[in-house]
């Protein structure tokens, strides 16, 4: 009767102390935090509404993406038509379609041209009129393409901001072509705009060594070659005053095959190391093996970062990008390459900054609400249940410590809805104790002695407490899965609070009451 094994006592004590230590950084100054162990040095990060930060509304340039996509599709179609031996007199890409005029005498059958189009892009629709074909994406295909475009852009934006060292950015879709970005605690929103403003499309081209410097200065280059400016950090003299390179238009190797990039040092200078996947490593090895002594240009967003001479075959699938880098620019380039290239440019159409003063007002208001709510709960429990109400209040304090410690360890962002979730779980925590204590009263009325009533109260009320918390946990899981932004913050704190309630109100409070009952052997329950 009234059993609480030693192993449970040890377990409850260790868990309580662990979360108390995890919550400690939130109670000390930043200077003290730096002296704590690594796992104890993290406090709860605050959300945009509490800490301040930047709010950006970005618009995806879908029209530009479609023009570039159709231009690339046109080039692929040209290759397929030549491979199939089908001649044409016109092949041009517009803003929303591709126009092809085919030589009828070169068609081998009614479906020959359609087969070529299907191999090029099976999503293209075909309209024939007056001897020419119009290739376009119907409404279904265009909508699916735009959805993929938005999903890819959101993923890359998330990677770039996460890589920049910020905490818990909120990135959501708005409408069909807009993305909302909220970055709590970011002092310089221009940093995010700089990262997001770069397409970071990386390609590798062989340099056309036959083009003289005089032709480069005059801007006259042969077909299949293009002039690209040199990005030397504003120092064109780094190449003897030469400001452009003549590179072959054909992409020798695409940056999409990169698997990693990191800022490092070589000869005490910042450089960027990169690594290809297996296919990229094979292509990179073949290119370097077959072009020893030639220049190989690394191009980022249509600017030549560097164009080193290939000294020998590089078969390991990795290399170094040298340039006039600073430590910051090398880290930024590595971040962009790791995150990947944005499929289309993003334009900032709205920017708002939430100042720390407004965040502090929210913290003060939320803290006051939490303190008043907690005070009222403590007062009610003491008045309604006496000594057992005191035990419940001690368990309530443990409940708060566990929530704060868990959020610190998880680095879960605290927002105003999160504070609301914490206050809500305070009521849920004492609600469990209310069920237990009322059940004890019922057992005493049924004629049981105090120790038996305590045991029955905990055992018989557990099923009800468990069922109610599980149903709330399901609701929190749905909020987290289907919600976004601050709704997820509310769901996180609610979930942590539910699990903490089961521990503090059932196990910790029971341990206190068992200790008291064993020491006093009461003849009457003080409730």
C-alpha cells in the first residue's frame, strides 16, 4: 500500500535536477552563461514578436523563370530535332511558348515531330496552325511547375538563412508567387536580402585561349564564345587590368553536381573548397585530364570568380576556388553553394522591422499575464486543498522548470503564442491534481483510511488524466503539422507542457505526498 520504489524516487530526482540545470542559463547573465558547460550555456531563443527582427515579403519572378525555361527547352529541342533528322525554318522561344516551323519533307511520319517533343519535355502541349507548331504548357502543367518552383525556392531560402547562423526563421508561402520570411533577432536585414538576392548559379567553362586581348577589349568574339566580367572583389587589376574573360558558351560542368562547399585557407589566404558527386567527379576528372595547360573558368551568376590553369588531372572530385576573397565573402560563397541556386530571382516587395522595444513590451505583458495566472492558481490550490495544495504548487514549479529546460535544450523559439501555451498548461497541470485530490475525498467518504485513499486517488484518476492529455496531444500534433509560424510555437509549448504535466502532477507530486504520508502516518487527510 502506498508504494513508491526507490528507483522511481531516484528517477524523479535526477530528471528534476537535470531540467533545473538546463533552465539555469535563462536565470543568469550572458557573462555567466559563457562560463557554463556547453549543454548548459543555451537559453531559450525568442521569436520575432518578443525579440524583434526582420519581416520580408519576397516575390518570385515567375515570368522570368518561364522565359529562361522555355529558352533552355528550345535549345534541347534543337538538339533532338537534329538527332532525329528533322529540319526546320524557324525555332524561337517567346514569353509563354515555343514556335517551330518544320520542313514537311524531313518528317518520316505523322508522329515523328510529336515524339521528339515528348522526348524533350512530356509536359509540353502542341498546337498546329498553318504549317507551324506552337509548344506551350497548359494550365495544369503550368500550375504544377509553379508549385514545384515555389517549393524549391522556399527550401533554398530556408537553407540559406539557416546556414547564415540565424535561429528559427519562419518561412511560409503567401499566395501563388510570394514568400514570407521572418528572422528573429537579426540586427542587419540587409544581410538576408544580400543572400536572397543572389541566384548563386554556378557553372564551369573552358576559356577560349584563341581570343586575343585586343578582341576582348573591342568585344568581338567568335560564335560559341561569350565575354564575362571578372569578379575580383572590385579589384580588376588582379588580372593585369583585364576585366573580362572569353569563355566557351557551352557549360562544361554544372554546379548542380556539387555536394558540398566550405570556406578554408590555402597559403594563408581564404579560399572555398568544393566537392562533386560521383557523376560530377567523373566529368571533372575527364575535363581536367583532357585540357591540361588550359584555363578553366569558375562562373557564378555570370561573373568569372577565377580561371586557373589546369596543371594536371583532378580525379578526386574536389577542388579549390581561389579569388580575392575575404573571410566573410568566402563564407558567404560557401553558404550559397551549399544551399543551391535559386531557380528564379526574388524581389523584396515589403520589409518591416520589429524593434526590440516592442518585443520588450510583449515580454513584459506576457510575463505579467503568466505571473498573475500562476499566482491565482497557487492561491486557489492552497485555499481548496490545504497542504496537498502546497504539494501541487511545488509540482507546478517543477512543471515550469521542465518546460523552460526542455525549450532551452531544443532551442525551441518562444513566441507570444508560446507563452499562451505555457499559461494554458499551468491550468492543465493543476487540473490533474484536482482530479486526484477529489478522487481521494471520494475514497475517504467511501470509508477508506487515509493511506488507502491516497493510493486509490492516484491510481483511479490516472486513466482520466491520461485520456485527457492524449487527446490534447493529438490536437497539438495537428496544430504543428498543419499550422505555420506562431501556431507551431504554440503547439510546441503545448506538447512539452502536456508531457511535463504527466511527470510533475502525477509522479513528482505523488513522491512528495508519499514522503509526507510515510513520515506522519496521518489519521485524516488534510484536504
